[in-house]
C-alpha cells in the first residue's frame, strides 16, 4: 500500500527531528565531547 505524499513528508520530518534530538542529547554529555575532541586530535 502506498503512503500518501503528506504522510511520507510528515514521517521524514519526524525522523529528522528524532535524529536532531539524539545529536543534541549527545552534546549535553561533557564526556562525549571530550572523547570526540580526543578522536579529532588523534587524526593530526
């Protein structure tokens, strides 16, 4: 069964919102930021 265009559009927006909230939740954890910075510096 095909989803209607507006239903697909709403699901895409909902998925994007969930992804953004997950990224925001990671950035509120200082230990994650330190680990990310250490990994970034390890590349150089």
